[in-house]
């Protein structure tokens, strides 16, 4: 199954992209697949919640899965953190994310 989500890149351009929900992909991997951030600036740690390079803001009225302890700790040390900050490597593409917007946070 595919859903559509919107990714807002660091320049402010919105990209509506198709996101497969049956491949165990994350938002970080989706951003990389569509090359919506320069090479080497997102997912630097490979999705291990250790670098915050995939920090994004999620606009959603829906409740997302709870942050893991690792994600919470990494965001505690990240720059430009807001109430809706999440690590893209920790959000797996699922049908309930359809229509959401993810804005990539500025580089630190």
C-alpha cells in the first residue's frame, strides 16, 4: 500500500510524495529516497537515533507513536527543537500517517 505525505525541505519547498507502507521504511529513508536533502546531511548515523540529522517537525492532530528513550535523549540535545519535533529515523511509514506533513529542521 502507498500513502501520500508532504515533505517540506530546508528551503521551504513542499513535496507531495508517495510513501510505501509495506517496506518498513522510515521518514528519514523516504527523504533520502526522494533526495529532498543534500547527500550527507540527513540520516548521518544510518537511522540509529544518534545524530539528529533527520530531525523534523510533524504537523499532525493525530497521536504519533511515543518517542523512545534514545529519541527523547537525542532531541534533548538537538538544535531548534519544538513541541512537534521528532527524528525521522524513528517514524515508520504506516497507513495512519497518510496526509501528514513533515518539515525538515534546519541544519545545526
